[in-house]
C-alpha cells in the first residue's frame, strides 16, 4: 500500500474521532526561522570519520611514535540496513539497535528532524544507520551494508592505560580535517554532556519552567553516539565523554512505555533536533513560541508521562494504558481519536482485513493508538486537555478489550460517514450504547484531570452531547471515587442502563443515590 493510501485510511479514522467544543483560534506562528529547521535534513559532502580503525590507528601512532604496537582492533561496526517492511524495521528495533535515518559521516548543511534517501521510493522505509558492537550477529534476512570498522575507546574491553585516549580522539579529528569540530574546553580531557530540558505552561507556577519528563536525549558526533532519558524534572546526563561539539536531539520515546510518532514519515517515534552544542551539555527551554512541532510533542509527552505514572491504585486508581502506546500528532486536524490501531483494533476485523490484505501487519506496526489534532491548540492547557481525554479512553480500552473497542470505533465511523460531521451521531444505531459509555468516561475523567492540574471551576466539556458525562460527575460529587466508577466500566456495560445496573450491584449501599442520579438524566 502506498503511504498516501495508508495515511488516507488513518485520516478517515482521525476525522471520525473525538470532537471537543472548546478551541483557540488562530494559533501563533511558532517557527524559529532558518537557523534550525525541523523539516528534512539537508546533507553536504561526505566527511572522513575520525573513529574509523584506520584513522584512530594513525592518530595513536602520531602521538605515541615510539610504541612498539600501534595497531588496534575494532570495537564497533558502522552499518546501514534497508528494511523492506515495517515488520523488518520493528525487528531491528527489537534487537536493541539505535537506528538513525541519515548517514552519520556526512556534513549536515541544515539540521532537521528526519531524512529520506532520495534514491529510495517515498513509500518505502529509508536506509537506517546504526553502530553495533564488533561481532554483533547481523540479521541475514534483512538487507544491510557494512560501511566501516570503528574504534571507540570507551567500548574497548581492554586498552592501554598509559595512553591519553581523549588526546588520541582529538588528534584523529585533526588528521581527518575535522579539527573545526573540536571543543576548546576539552583540551584537558573529554566532557560528558548533561543538562536540562524544560517547558513552560503559561497557566502553571507563574510561567516558571518545569521538566520535559522521561524523554530520550540522543547525542552524537559521527559514529560515536549515546543517549539518556530525562528524569521527571527534565535533567539528563550522558555517560560517554566527548572531545568535539555534539549534536543534540530529542527522541520522543518515553520511559513510561509510549512514543510520539509521525514526522511526515512512518516512524514509531519522532525526533526534534536541538542543534549542535558543547560536549559539556545543552539546556533547552520550550515555550509556546518555540517551533510548533517541538512544543506540541513536549506537551503531549508530559501529559502522557504524568497520566501513565499516576495510574496506580493509590492515585488515579484506573488501568494503565497498554505498553508500547503510540501517539501521533496532526497539526492540520482539530479532532482527536483513540482508535488503538497499533494494538490491533479493526485490523483483524473481517472487512478491514479484506481491504488491507497483507498490509494489516504493516499497519499494526506503524499506525497509532491515539491521534491528537493540534490545529486549534495554541497553548499548553488546551493540548493537555485533549491528550488526557484520549488517554482516559486508552485506560478504558485496557479494561474492556478489542471486541468492545471495535464496536465503539465502527459506531463513530458510521456516524461520520452518514452525517459528514466529526461528532457522535444522534445516539441511535449499532454501537451507540458503547459510544455512550466511552464518551461519558472520557469527558468526565478528562475534565477531572484538567481540574486536578489547573484548579478553579470544574470544566463542563462534553455536557452538550447526548451521552451526558455529568452523570459520572454527579456520582463522583456524591461519594463514588473515580476508581469505583472506573471499576464499573466492564465489557458487559454497553449502555447507560447496564452501567446503572453494574453500579448498583457493585455498591448496593449507594443504590438510592445511584438511582436518583440516573433518573435525573432519564431519556
């Protein structure tokens, strides 16, 4: 299937997603100019890699000419893979490889968030570059090319103790014509990058920055790269020392088991470049005036990190969304959705399986569970609200499973097809009751979490719709906890009447109150 066809399929589902009443029009222009592009990387000429075995050997001999032995053995192999399918790509990731979509030994004329080899068809996975330990068992059934044998001193099992390997590294840069990349601060030795990635929410703490939590910071210079996750306060520290200036990027895969994808390419996790800086580290503060995609990714990252880390019995008391949750952000859409496609919803359904054929497995690897429409969200708070609403659905999915969710999605799609509007239909037809329960919960819990964060008057989002999330709000205000309400949202609860029966059976001592609340909103 061509990528355009795949995206059309996804857009249909996204358009048939959750429609929120509140929105902010005319988002500000958040571009950062030409200095740091967040589009496709522009490559220049090929550079001589200072970490190749040949060049490190020359540098060692230049600094220590009287040593009897100056030859060294490879510690790493620089290799590129060309996966023919999403399944092959996923297998490489599953082998623990840190994949880059661009060559590591080329000049970067303009940095960016992604790259696609011009010799590879646009609807195919592009070359993926990696550095693997020497002796690594490369997969025989996935196309690959070994580009070079490398020596990275920190990876050596044994190395001469009387050799200043930082000085050897600096000499290798000079011998290969890359001296301009060296950092003057590292003349006395390499430095380990560390810093803090922060973001500002204008409605929180007087605009004081706080951490971008649990996201991966990736640094590299040529084939020497490393990564570390930020802690909850946004601090990171790379364990590997560098003598040259390094390139910093945020890879939006999170320690809490989710990733944020869609770079204009089918990738599991998006990358936002932060540019090149000193090996001592880089601090970055993201605001609503930062590059738009970077801002949105950081907000969604933090909302998901906060939500998932709170899914414990002593806090939110709801099911944690499934591991390996995939979220995609669409800048041009207003609606969001929780189709849970990556976890296999719809793709196993007879009609969709027949339509997609062999591409079902490919879509299951690349497609998202949650889509966030960012078009009408110019600030942190409104994007946060949409994200936690969809995550509330993901928790519900974790409790009820695929069959329930397929019925839910089919109702939304049919309502969209029949009306042409991105709403929830009129509450009639197959699956209406399942949609009723799902949206009651999504709006109720999303409003509750928004109020937890920002305080003030409880939001009323969703109350104009026929499924009446205020039922759950009144139950909550009259003593049922959020975990007690969530416990009632079982697979057999497929409409409002069954929800009332389930609540009464679970909490008989609250029967009078439950019956009163449901009677108030009887249709």
